[in-house]
């Protein structure tokens, strides 16, 4: 196991003296992450994601519970752990702001004592795949956010860490930059080189990168499963959207259909169904038997819906 | 090995600052003028009086020179700690903890304001200019003292700086308190402690050891009895005081970082 926590808890004492109160940010998290996994940490603001990440990386001391990362006690062996993991904070830079990327990377090589030849090989690969070549000699403070993030990820990987921890890595990036970063992370993880643990608000990050999703709310794990299972368990209905050749009244009475929404005077109809009741193919056949079809699409429940359902079931 | 890393960080910074020589020269000049203003104050005062706290102009300038170099070098080494409240407030301090290096050295090397050498230059010029006027005997001991004193002073001021800046870990708005000691030390080290009242004098001799930066070593260089009648040995005690100050500062810093991580509160 690369990460192992039991009953991980963190309290913060806030407020002025005399009016102190204790806030529980992380309330008993049990989490195990095996080598080579890609795990997405999902949850609303203030759910305890970042606090958990900070405890895993040795930045914060847990109030209670046990915690091992790379077989180390993160706070006691902070520096040793820092050699074994790579950390990317989306909102903060770990590069030297006034130095060009090239020099930052050279410093990191010295800090992590990487052989020059090995370093060059790893760097060349990142430069190649992430397209860093054009801004390697520009001071970090002059880089765009997208460029900087590519630099950050490279910086976190140059010492070949066992675990890559990303705290909201795609925050503020444009679509193209996000996609580029996701592809790269996917590739690195798929090659089995590094275990990836990422927190995000952007559900697309998780959909693209993580086979396993841990949903956190109010400091506890509310779901920990594969994305597919979460979808079927909590996702509810899928949707068959049918485009018809002529305006038609609502297609009611189809087997397995839970609801019908009519749009464009009946030219387009949305049929909600559960995979447990019927299949998309059977439903399409049933519709085709009644009316002339122009086009059909099957809409998967978005992960937003999955999470929303999760929160709804939790609060009720 | 780690030292090699810091040397590289510093070397990178030097290169990046010297990339714009004109702006660098102007920055240096501005710092030098800042330091020279204090010199003007001393000269103006001596235009009116013959002695200050029992010391004449050359003697006070000797202390000013020694303290100026020490303050400039300390500012160069740990002046970046001034930004500590920002590092804490924005959470950027987390980044330091995620690297396999010490937090204090990372902060110290987070920025290297070479322009602060402008301050050092003024102190150096004044020191050289007053050596003869103040009547310092050119004995080997005095020469050694002249070299060692600014360096020990640098360590002392840096230690004071580190210990007081660590206040920010408890009180995020503690910058004003810290500045009273950090930039205040520029003032309290440059004058003979005899100009202060008895209460402040005790503070600068024994609590915040700024009197050991220039005042006591200057007594040794000038071969003067202490007007306060303090023990003779104190004038050679600066290196020892510096060792203690560094130990205290290291302890304070460690405790402060522990508190930040949530282990000690």
C-alpha cells in the first residue's frame, strides 16, 4: 500500500481567545491506495480534501488516527517523504518565481540528487510531451497559468516519485491546457510509473484520469468506488433522446420508461430509463416500431448528477 | 550536499539579478543612500554636541560602521523573513514543507536582494575611514576583532530577526512587532547603549543582545573602560552570545513550525 490511513482526524481551533471553538475538518477517514492506482478525491469546498492532502504530505499533523505514506510517517519523516512523492498545488507555485523553468529544474535535480543523464532523459520526455521547449528560459513569473502548470507537473515528476499528489491541478486552466495535462497524467499513470492521487472540482478530471473515486463530505468518506459503480448505484436514469421526423404526442407507455419530456413540439423527446429495467437497444426498437426515427442519442448521467445524488441521500 | 543546493539557488539568483546591471546599480545606490541618511543624522547631532553617551564622533561612527555592515549582511541573509506573514496567510508556506529541505533556509534563499550590499558598502567605507581617527591600535587582536565583529554581528542580528519573525506563526499580523526588533535593531546597534535609559539598556544588553553587535566590541577596539562599569569580559563575549542567540532562534523557529503543522498548539 502506498497510502494507508485509519481514523484520520484533524481539528482546527479557530476564533479569538475566549471564544475559541473547534472545527473538525477531517473526521475519521479510512483510505488505502495501492501502487499504480489513480484515485480522485472529490467533494465540495470545505469538505476536507485539502486538509487530508496536507496530512498525507507531512504539511499538517493529524489530530488523531494513523497514517502511513510510502511506509513513512509523513510528519516525522517529512524530508524523506518529500523525496518519494511529488506534490502539485494548483493554486500555489513550487517553482522559484524569479528563475526560468530550466534553472528550477536544475535546482530540483540537485535537491533530489538525480544523475545528470537520468535527469536529462526525464526532462526531455516532459519537454517533449508537455511542449515546454518554447518557454524553458522564461522566468516563472512571466509564464501563463497553463504554461506554469505544465512546469509544475514536470517539477513534481523529475525525481520519479512513487506517488504524485495533485491538489486541484486544473483550476483556472483553459480547456486545451486542461486536456493536455490530463492526457499526460493519464499516460504517466498508465505506464505504471506513479500512483496518482488528485483532488478536484472539475469532474472531467476524474472521468478522464481516475478509475476510482473517493467522495468526501463534511470530513468523511461518503463513497469510495469505481466510477462505473458509482454511476449505476447513484446515477439513476439514463436518457434516450429521440429525434422524430414529424411532431408526435408524448411517447407514453413504453416498457421500462420512467418519464417522458417533450421538446420542440414533439420533434424531440427525452425518455428516462434505468439500465436495470431495460436496455437502450430494446427501447430504441420499441420506439422505432411506433414512430419514424431521425436520430437517437443515449445520454449517460453526468458525474455531477452522481455527486448531487450522493449529497442528497446523505443529507436526508 | 544540501549546502551545495543552497549555493546553487543563490548562484541562480545572483545571475538573474545581474542580468539587468543598470537597475541593479540603481537599487544598490538607493540602499546606500538609505543607510547614509542615518550617517547624516549622526553627523548633524555631532554638529551640536561634542559627545553622545560619553563617546565622541569617531567612536560613535566606529559603532555605526560595524553595525551597518552587520545589519546589511543580516538583511541580505534573512531579510526575506519580512514576507513570512504573506507566506503563512496565502498558504505558500505549505510549499516549503513539501520540499526535502529545511524551511528556514528555503525562506532565506527565497529571494536574495543583492542590492542590500549597498548598505554594507556604506558601513565598510565609514569603518575604514574612522579606524585611524578613532585611535585604534593596529595590534593583531584589534585587526582580528575588526574582521570578526561584523560577521558575528551578522549572525546575532540574523538570530534576533529569525526569533522575532517567528511571532508571525502565532499572530499573523505580528509583523509590526517583529519589525520593531528587526529594523529597530539597525538603530539600537548603531549607537552606544549609554544613550538609552537604564531600562532599555538592560534590554539591549541581556534580552535582545544588540549591544554585542557593535557596542561591546567597540569598547575593546577603543581600549576604553565601560562607562557603565559592566564586566570587562563582555567586550570579547560577542561570539559566545551569538552561539546562544542562534540556539535560541533555532528552538523558537522549530517550535513555531511545529505549531504551524498543528503538533504543538
